[in-house]
């Protein structure tokens, strides 16, 4: 009896190890046909209904790292937030490096949500020869060596991770060529003095993509650009990058973005940030309806530009910015327990609260969910806004389904009732 028990234990242990050893990463491919680009997961086209996701309790800032918490804490936090995301129809999240492979696998296996793993690629500075350098100079051989070593190691560590969708390099690093701060400000688009620095940076992006592919050929490599600034240089220097990720805030419409990328670069687009804040800088009140209206309009265009519908055909999906409010975004290190209403930059595309010459974009109010107080354990509740319920309906559409047309997409989005979503959020 004891011998049988021992054999049973050995079999169970071996079986457990076998499951761990033979759990495979998904096969992720890009397919280009005459009618456009598709992202394929195990051979099937996937529309990326993504979300920028993080975990920052009120009172913390970018120094906080959930992945350093206990397994019990992480599992409880993920169970709460990933359940909300899954219910919303989100199938992918954008997460910065720091997460371990096992949590990417956990999120995928328990909630069916993929992860786009984001390496900042020197966006917020780096350490060289033991000293912190706040503004990255991509022509510096030391920078090149450091960043290439980091992304090679990233590929090695994550290449076999179930649930990994793709790698993303950077976060609008082109804007970082103009200033050294991390806080969002107005973009000096007329300043082209940084063209030489930009060329060095995009060359390094391309070299990084090649280096990563040599290690992991199973996951696409995307770069994250701030709108289309330097698209001409990207087209010249980033031919080995698979996808252009774009952080774009143009208001209700992306205007000519999809067509320009198709005509000038020819690569597929994955929107890495877009959306609207939920605060009216004129009335100084929460703006749930407006946030929902802008997000729904953005997603309509994302779906319309997928392959097979007769438009640009280069849209793979996007990642709404963002899941919950970031109370630390204004000031970064001060007033961490204050939900600031200070607008930090101006954008005329958001007409509901724009006055020419005045800031109207509130960095701490971009959450699809409002954030509640932190309890003694470090957890916090989330309160879905109208945009949550509106996008839940939006994401029920599969643009690759048989019979989908531009007209049926139009009808789908016209049937989304913003007032109903608002009432649901405020029950």
C-alpha cells in the first residue's frame, strides 16, 4: 500500500511537471493579403480588444510594483480586475516589464486575456556606468549595448510564455527627444531639431527587433510612437519592425492616420493608447457621457479599418487608455492621495471642454473605471463608468465574422446607447 502511494505521488509529481514543461506559447503570426493585415493566433484572426492596465493603489505612484507583492495578494487583485476586464470583452492588456512570465500565463489560462509586454526602451532614462541619465541618447554606444542586451534577455525569458501576444518597445519615445520629463505636456511638433537623434533612435529600434526575432520568432515586435511624428524616418529605418503601435489623441476621429500609415509605411497598426478623459475642464465636473462618446467613436474607426472591409485594412485593434484612474499622474510625486483636476495639456480634438489657449486634458481622469479608497490590505474597489458599459457592447462585434460589412459595423455602433450606459454606471 505504501509502495503504491509512493508510485502515485511520483506519477502525480511527474504529471505536474509534464504539464508545466509542455505548456506551449501560442503561435502568433501576421498575415498580409490583398484585403489587408490580420493578427493570427494559432491560425485564427484575432481582433485586439485591448486595455492599458496597471495596478496603483491611491497614495502610490510609479515606484509601486504589484509584482513584488505576495502571490496571494497578486492573485486576489488579478481575480478582481481581470474578471471585470473579461466581462467587458477585453482580450488583451498592455503591461510594462516587471511582470513575471508565470503571471502572464496565469492571466491567460484563468481569464483568456493575452498580454502585450512593453519594454520602455529608455523612454524615462536609464543607468549608465552607475549614474542615472534622465534623457536617453540613442547614439551613445553604451546605451545601444545596454538596451539591446535588455531586449535580448526579455525575449529569452518570455519566448515560451503561454498568453504572450507580442512585444512592444517604447512609449512615444519620439516625444522624449524634445524633453526629459515623464509628465505629459504639449508637444512641440514644429521643432525638428531632434531629427538626427530620432534617426539614431529608430535605427536602434530596428536593430532591437532583429535581435529579438533571432531569439523569439514566434511573437511580433511592435514599436510605440507618439502619433505619426517622424513617420518618414520610421519608414526608412524600421523595415524589420512588424507593427507600428501608436499613441494617438485626436478626438472623435483618427482622421487620416490609417491611410497615411498604409501609404507611407505599409505596416499594420495597433493603437497602443487612445481615448478620452472623464473630466470637463470647463464645468469642473466628471464627464462620463463624453468619455463614452469619444471612446465609442474611436473604436468604430478601429473596426472599420480592419482587413476585408475596403478601407485601409491595416488595423489590428487597440488598447484603450486606461482601465482605472491614475491618481499620481499629475505631479508624479506629490498629492498622491488627491484626485487632481488640473489639466496638463491642450487638445482641440476634445471639443466638449476645449477653450483655445487653455489646457483641457486631465491625466488623472482617463480611467474607464473610477478608483475607490485603498483598504488596509492594499486593495481598492473599481467603479465602472459609462464607457465601460458602452465598450462592453462595442466589443461584442467581431469584424472578421462572416457577413460583416461597413454598414453592419455602423449599425452596431449606432445601437450603443450612451445614456443607457450612463444610467447603468450610476445605478
